[in-house]
C-alpha cells in the first residue's frame, strides 16, 4: 500500500475552506504530503462530522494528482487496517438507532453516489494504481500466487507485481475501484468485533446496509444499464487496462480437471470490446465479494477436509454468513430480472446487452463452485448448536431462486405459489450437489442434535418444508437420473472447457459456447466439484432413505420426550407444597431430564417443538413416500411402551442374567437426555446421604441417639412387634420399614443383596432433622400462642393428635393386609 514516506513537517491547519490557496502556499512537490499530514492531524483532533465535511471539500476542490496520495490512507482510516489493528469507522457496529448522526453522515459519505465514490471515479479517470499486499488475500489465492501459479479468477490477471531485488512481499496493482472494494470486502473478515458488540443485530449495521446499497446499485434488477458514473473533472473512466507482468510464473501441472491454470505468458489481453466497459464495475464488484467472502477453500483443500485430520484454515462467523446470504438473495433477484426472451442461452445474440449476458451467467460462472466448498466446510465444522440457523438459511436461500423471481408477486392461487415451476429444472439440475449432497450433510447433523430443543426442531422443519415443495423432489430425481444414466465417454478436453473456461481479464471474453445437453451439464457440474472418480450417493437411494428413517425415529422420540418433560414440569409445579417456595421442601432426589431450552421457554416452547416436528415428519413422509405402516414400525422399534403411569419411558434395553442391559439406541438416548432410568435409593434409609433440606449436624446427632436406643431396647421392641394384637400392629407401623417386595427393584442383583440384609424393628428420629418438620413445629407453637396456649399444652395436643392419626393409619394398614390375603 502506498503511503507518504515524508514526515509531518507542516503544522496542523484548521479546515481546507480554500484548498486552492493552500495549494499555492506550498511547493508543488510538497502539496500531497501537506494534504495528507493535515488530514491525519485532523482525524485525531476534530469531531467525526467536521472531518467528513472537510473530506467532502477536499474531494471536490483538489485535483486527482494531489488526491491519489491520500487515497490509501483514507480507505484504511474508514475500513480499518488489513491486520485488524486499526478499527477505522467500525461500520459493522455503527447503527442508526444508537448513533443517528454518525450513522447518517457515514452512509451519505460512502453511498454509491456519494463523495467517496466521486473520489474513486476521479482517480479512476487518471489510471492510478495502488499496491495491495498478496499476504492478506484468502488462503488459496495467496498460496497460488506465492507458488507462481495464476489464480483462476480474472480479478487477479495482469495485476501481480513482483518485488524488486531485496524487496519484501508480492503485491497486486489495483485500480482505485478495485482497491476500494478489496478493503470494503475484507473488513468483514479482518476486523474483529469489539467485546461489547456481540449482541448487535447485523441487519441494522451500517456495513450490512452498505453491502445492500452497493449490490442494488452495481447489480441492478431493473433496466439493462448501470447508473451513470458521477460527474468528475476527469471525465468518463475507462475499463481497467491490462498490465504486463514483470516476471513470468513458473511452469505448473493441472491439479484438477475443474481448474484450468495457465502460464501467465499465455494470457490473452483484456477484451477491447467497448460494450464490455458497461459492466466492468458490476463484474469487479461481484468478483471481489465472492473472492473475499467465499474463496477460502480450494478444491484440493476440500479433498483434504474429508479426512478427520484436516486442519481448518478459516472459520466464518455468523455475521459473515448473514452477509453472504444477502449477496446470494440479491444475485438471484439480479439473475431473475432477465427478460423472458433472454433467459434461454439459445436466444443469445449480439443484440443482447453485456449486462443481460452478465445476469445470465453470474451465478454459475463466479459463485457456484466457491459457494459449494464454503457450505461443505460449514456443514462439516460448524458447532452443533442453534447458531447453525444462519448457515441453514443461507443454503436454503440459494436453493430457492424462484422466491426472488419477479413473477412471484403475480401468482394468484396458493397452489401456484407453492409449486415449483418447470422453468427452474435447469437450475436444479446444474446445482444438483447443492441439493443432494448438502441434504445428506444436514441429515448427519440432525441425527446428532437434540431435537427436543425448539431451535433444532425448527431447523429440521425448515429443511423438510423447502424440500417438500411440490415438484421439487421430482426435479431432483430427474437430475440424478441424468447424472447416473450410462453414456458415451465425454471428451476430456471438452468437459474441462465447460467447467472451467479460459480465464482472461474480462468475463465476456471468457464464457464458452452454451451447452444444451442436460445430461452433459449435470455430469460436468458434479465432476467439476467432486472429481472424475467421485462416488455419488443418490438422494433417493437406499443409503439416504435409511438416514431419513433414523431421523424419523428421532423425531418421534423427541415428540414423546417433549411431552414427558411438559407433563413432568406440570406435575412438579402443581404438586409442590407451599413450603417448597421457601426452600424447605424436599426435592426430587432421583434426578431429572437433562436441561435444555425447554426449561427456559416453558410450555409454549413444548407446543412449538411438537408442531415443528409433526410438520417435519409429514414433509419427510411426502418427499420420501414413507407409509403409515412404516411409521408405526418405527414407533414400535423405539420401545415406546409406557409404564404404569403412562408417561415415563425407560431407555432401550434388553433383559440379561444380571438385569437390564443397554442397547446402542439406549446409550444414545441417555447421552442425549432423551430417556433416563428412574434412580431410587434402595439402601438403608438411615444411611442415605444428607439432603439439602436437612440440618447436617442435627441429623448426625439424631442418628447416634436413635442407634443407642435401638441397641438398648432391641429385645423389647422385637417382642412388641411380634404380638398379634392391636399393640403389636401399632408398634410394627412405627418400628418397621415397608416390605422390600413393595419396592420397584430393577436388578435381580439388588433383590439378592436386599434379601441377605434383613432388618429388625428400630426407631428412626431422622425426620426431626428436616427444615420442614422444624418449621412446621414452630408455626404450630406460634399459632397456639395466638390462642393463649402455652408450649407444654401445645406439645401435649400435638402428641395427642399424632396418636389419633397413628391409630387410624394402623387400622387402615391392617385392613389392607387382610384384603391382600
């Protein structure tokens, strides 16, 4: 990057109100240095609004010869440095509702028709060049240039500048428009978000809105010509001129059939057709956005990514993905704005404008391959959480170009609006892997997520809904048939020519003749992305159908689990005593379902989860023609028989010699919190761990006291409990535990251990160590004091009341035993 090498010898000036006078006051060779030094000083000492006003005056009044020295500094001060140290104007965090004044000033200054673009066009007219370091380009491009191999994109052709002897680093010689767009696009990646800006909504930020404005301006959806360039003293700006390299690239080999790498000396010159000048800004903008945002994974790297030992070279952020989605949506609208007679390649004629040609070929020529590799990386490496929704919506936006077609608003009936027209069959076939292989990738992710979560259930619903659109599945099947049908050997050279046309400095001169054979197009698409020896897995074949059946199983299980959690939450809330809100009531000591966002969102989220999963299952059945009988078999295979309460379900297991043995499905259910065993304490009740609602020290004292009493009076207590009269029944009710046979022992080992440990009658005072018991006694004494009843009479009344309660319970217990005999 160019920068003034002179020191700031001149004092700071206030404002360039009369820049012509300032220019006359200094020698000609020092004017650029003076201008740059003054602007740098003002950037520190003046407020933002005043600085922008000064910049507008400088851009309008100074000639391009002086402005070219400040241009690199100005671009860096706006978008930040490429190493991320300088933040610049921080456009990714600038919002209109938070900083309305700064927001409006920045948006007006950077608007496609604003002062900054006027500066770009003024410098463009003089054919200035600015050095951009290759080291900050995306990984595959940087590696290719450093290996002296020409990248496949025309964006880099005739621009590589090799350092002189002793120089450091390779540079690209860019014209002002390219230089500006390189910085603008890379600021999305190089600038790291500040700590307090993690919760800012991306669509409200200045950067996101600027991307939308640039796309609407340079890729117009209405009309066939771009907006006229802003008037500038330099006159109309020409198309970028080709540059002759100073050093040839070394020889190379063809690493992949989809890449046609050429020796730099074999490049043809830039298309001299004046008609191509009309779209050079559109072509440059799209290439810069695609290269900077998507070209982080080469085909060779994609092959290595299939290995679990592959190292991630670049990890996109959620904000990055949202901006790419905006680009894809606008590209669909841009491509779909073609006139009906110009949609088909066979109607191409010399009368078609360059912009219309560019609309027809922009997506397959520049976007398709890089987007596929970008999505493959996201599907394979993105965390298994709700943030994947951004990647999912980006993918679904690309799969549905009909959503952005002009005739969408003209459709009248709901049936027509939902049905995918046959007009889109070529797009589906030429993007077959986008539909099929990425769908399989999504299935593998869905099988590893907790579908009880409403956010995960929503993602499954969204994918199923999109793929279940009428006629879409048939189009995908047709595309697979075209790819799998036998044919004669495709000429290797012709295939390569279709998938990777010769790369020159302009788009129009590089696009090959249209290929009309549908089967050839589909095969070329698949081979260019996966290689000639790829093993294709049909989306409607038996392997994928098995994955869909597994997903249907999990959907059914998740629906039942969500209902169980809902019922469990309802019961625990309704049956909880009043004292539990004070923290004195016992809680569930046997555990509960694993926590998820159902706990945070409540009953409404359970209803949403059930709706999403129900509709997703319905769409999957439509798409893969699953019958009701198959779903019934899935339900039975899951072991969804309910216990005696009709609610809780055990993990999938089989009965062995030593008890229940988990199956692989049962282990999966436990790991993901879908099912659980009802864990109950089945040991000595006196020795169970001290609970949170008990006083630890008091429990230990009471245990020692009751143990001493039991040792001292063991014989008399046994004699009393062995009596056959009412006194014996009364003592058995208080001094013996319930029969072990009444407990639900899941393991036969536990039954054997319990049978070998018979326990005699004993006294237990542990209940007096509970917060709830003590609080109840205190409340009873307090209420009694209100009625002028002293502590001793109150205690006698409590003992009398308990004796009456114990007598009644003894009689009921004996009567129930007689009924069981």
